[in-house]
């Protein structure tokens, strides 16, 4: 599966996703600027991304913990998600995300 990620400079990267891995892990392993301070435990918002509008309905709904963490993030938009809470799978092939501001 592919993940299309736009970095903070506006450059687009096509990344190979791994089934069962989080989008945060894929972004981090590709060297993109995702801090992921909590390591994917949904205990920070340093993996904040914007999901392309046409992909939002294909994602699992936000958990209460994810909503709480996003409340502490900067520049939150309706399409904001924590990339550690998005699990790669065949149904997300072509997922498009933009890394949020720090």
C-alpha cells in the first residue's frame, strides 16, 4: 500500500506502507519530520497530520484519547488526526496526509 505524504515544505513523498503499522511509524521511518515523542501511545500530539478530505470517512473514528490530545495541538482543523492512530491496511492504499505545523 502507498501513503502520499506532504511535508512542511510542500514536498510530496510516496511511501510504502506496511500492513498493521501506524502511519506515524511509516512517516518516521521515512525520515519525515514527525517527532512522535510518545512513541505512538496517543499521549502527545507530535505526530499531528491533516488527512485529505476524501479519506476522512475511510478512517476509524477518533477515540476520546485522540480527541483530547488534538485539543492540545496547534493549528487543529476538522481533518486533523494523530498519525499514530491510523493503522495501515489495504483499504487505505493511496492515503494522503500533510504533516501539520510543529
